């Protein structure tokens, strides 16, 4: 994500102030290590270098997103020195994960 000024997706339940702060935190995390993102239908996978504090912040943000964007399942794991975020649409609809994929510049499928 390049900018904390992006608008919050319509489906999000955050207010404008909370949404801007959340986007700022995602952007700050992305500034630590430019994540790589890929998409397979209704699954988005975003991988970060697991530098100091990255996995913790990623897990915190994913948990917060799970609360406001409950139409998606958010999970974080670590493997091979990477912190990996997986976002899957609850009803397995690729359209539900498309907005989130756009935020991470993941190729649309």
C-alpha cells in the first residue's frame, strides 16, 4: 500500500478517522518491507520479511480487520523468515477479496 490517504472500502465498518489510522498502520508496515502479494481466486496471500516487530504488527492488524471486515477470514503465520497474511472470503467469492487485494497491489484474477 502506497498511501495512508486511500479511502476505506465501502464494506468496512470503520469510521473515517479510524479508517485513516488503520490505513496509516498498514502503510507503515509496508514501508518496513515492501510485501509481495498474490491471489488465487478468493484467497489473498501477502508475504512480509519477518523483521523485528513485523509479525506482531501484522497479527494485530489482521485481528483488527477480522472485527471490522468479518466477511473475510484473516490469518497470519510465519515460515522461512517471512510473516504471511492470508485473507479468504468467507463465502469463497473472489469479488469479496478483490478490494483487499487492490490495497496490496495483488494481481486480480
